C-alpha cells in the first residue's frame, strides 16, 4: 500500500514543475487528480451535493482531456439544492459508469446530462448519456444483483451495489 502523503507530495511536485514550465493544463490536471484522490480517501460518508459535484467536475475535466471532443456534458442543478447531503461518491459513481460503459467498444461521441430536482422529501439525481446503452439481459442482471442480500464481488455492478447499500 502506498502512503497517501507520498502520492499527494509527488503530485504537488509534478504540479510545481508544470507551473515552472508554463504547462497550465498539466497543472490543472494534476490538481484535479490530487483533489479526487483526497476526496475518495478522506472525510465522512455523506457530503453536500455541491462538494460531490465539485469532484464530478474534476472527474469530467480529466476525462474530457482524455477523450477530447468525443466527450461532452451538461450539469443542471439548482443552487438551492447544493447544501443537501448525499452519499459520498454517489453521483461520481454514476458518472464514471456513464463514461466507462458509454464509451466502451465505440469511437463515437458521448454526451452526459446530470440533473437534480427536489420531489417532496426526496432528492432525485439523474445521470443520463447517449452512449451504447445496455442490453436487457445486463440490466436484469444488475437489478438482480442490487436486490440480492448476499452477493459476490466479481466485477458486476460493484459500484452500483455499494451505492445502493449506502
């Protein structure tokens, strides 16, 4: 296991080198990655929607650098929802699934929409994409995994199962 402080210090050194060499984009990427790393390791299990979305933006920034014009996204979240508490890494998990599965086996473009609305006593967060889609067979398997009380960690819907449990 690598000490997180080593990683943070190394990323800070890379960032300083990038700034010294007028490489602002590299600095921005390193800072986004460092922020995400700290976010996933530290803190409570619940965060404000605002905090979660800051890290979703970091993730999308890094993926946009990777995929360029092939990836676009739009975020529509009212300011009055920003202080509501949600499970940490929940929206990030859904967005990551959209990118990973939406871009897999395809050189096509991917557009992701993220929105949130307050419905009665519930906060409804929606992440949609226009990627490859999911087969009915895979969807049923994921739904069964989410409903199962005992499940094996074998790569299928692990993130979704963890999110569902939280």
